[in-house]
């Protein structure tokens, strides 16, 4: 059985998760991949993305938060599987990151697939290849991929999954550009080897890594600088591998496809002033599809990388309204907990709960 030297201390194992690598990690994977596309494939990718950049759509699959595709981001497996048992378990399971990657690649190769279908498949693939390389997305069900293993890092509470999603990366203090420059260092020999590896191999590597992560992270543990120095090289390698392999998959899957023109994003239409109704927080659930102004106390928030979710009226899961702060509004997330806020926006339904997406900070007033 082949062994891999991602971590010191021998053979390794697995976990699961919801949001992988966070905003910076996924954008780094996409940017590294962009650097390694052939010119023809880069043009094809731009066409299928309708002129959008790979890094810009790299977190779309998380932002979409479609409950039907939520299982696509991970795979649950028992601990202690041999290589053969692991491969068998992955190939015989369905509706997970492995099957989703194969499905998205099949759509991209399908000459009869619509432009919209290929656009969505490509956005998912860009994201899911990153997910497959986050060790805590290939793991056991009982602790939700490390989400229930509480830790402390940088004098703050966190969990094992979040630590590997973004906290260790954030601790580096690098800008997005610096991350890509620091991580994208594969040699020609490594690139050739990594691009030849199959998705099963990616997952097997993640599965092994997680074994050591579970062994070295105890509930309540304070993660120190020694831990950080030991594992940040692993994160750098996994993100670099994800980018190189994503490029390899796209160079292979999209080879020979004929593209006539790249459709650039349509220019923004002039804003139309919507009719706004002022409603009580308790009544906002009755205004799905309507633009409202509503006020309430922000009880809790959660940064999921591409957005900050803020719960109004009560803490999760009893909130009366969820605010999804994206774009420029995302920076407001950590500053409004415990404060009264007034929001104007369109109410949507997400898993039976009312939600308003805010991208313009001017639409959120803190009292």
C-alpha cells in the first residue's frame, strides 16, 4: 500500500464539514488553477463562466446553499479503512463530493448540455475540487467533520473543522495575492504527478491526513504555535495540489470543445426603487418575495467565508430573520452583535426561515 508524507508520524485518516477552506482558500485554489490552464482551455472556461473569473465564482457553491446539493461538499466514512476498503466504500456510495465531481465533469463533457448547465457544473467543480483536498471533508459523521470538537486558537474559541477551513490560513496574515505566490510552488515533476492522480487519490490523501488531525486535537485543547508550524505546510500543499489538479481536470475534460464567443457579464441595469413596506420582525416571514424595512436585535453571527450570517430576534436556530452579509456589507458582521439594526431588502425563504441578503452597507443601519 502506498504511503504519503503529508504529515510526520506515519499513516493517517478522516472527517466531514460544511464550508471548506473558507473564502481565501477557495480563491487561492481557483487562482492557482487559472495559472496552469492552457490558453485554449482558459478561453473555454471564461466562455462557460460567461466572462466571470474562476476566483470570483470559487465560493458560489457555498453561497448557493442549496439543501439538495449540501452532501456534495463532503463524504462520511468510518475510520480505519484499508486502501482497498476505502476505494470500495467511496465508489459504492452516492451523493457526496466524489460522485458530485464525476457528475459535474460528465456535464462539462456532454456536447448536448446547455450553456447554463455547463456554467453551473463548472462553478461546482471549481469549488468541489477544493473541498476534496480539505482533510476535514473526508471523514466520520459522528462529530460532523470536527465541527463538534471545540478548541481554542489565537485566544478565541473555534473547532477542529473551522481551524482547518480558515483559522490556520488567517494566522499567516497573508493577503490573497501573497497566499497564491507562497502556495503555488509545485515543481514540474510534482505537477505531472498530481495532474495524473484521480479524484479517489485526492480523497485517500485527505482521509489519511485526518487520522493524525484527530489524534493531535483533543476537545478543549489550546492550539499553539507548534501545531501551527507543523500543519501550515500541509495546508499549503493541499491548496496547491487542489489548484494544480483542478487545472489538470479542466485541461483534460474541456479539451477540443468548440467555443464561438465569450459572453461577458451584462452591464448592471439602472436601479429601480422598490416599493418598501415597514414590518415588524415577528411578521417578516409573511413577506417572502417582498422588499421590506425591518428592525431587530442581532443576537449572533457566523462567518462562513463567503458571507457572514447574522441572526435577528434570537440566536440560531430560533432566529426570526437571518441576514446574509456579502460583498462590502460582510465587514459589518462582527460589529453588530448585540445591537439594534434596521435593514431594507427583499425577503427570501431559506430552509423555511426568512432571510435577507445585504451587499450594500447603506441598507443596514446600526442604532
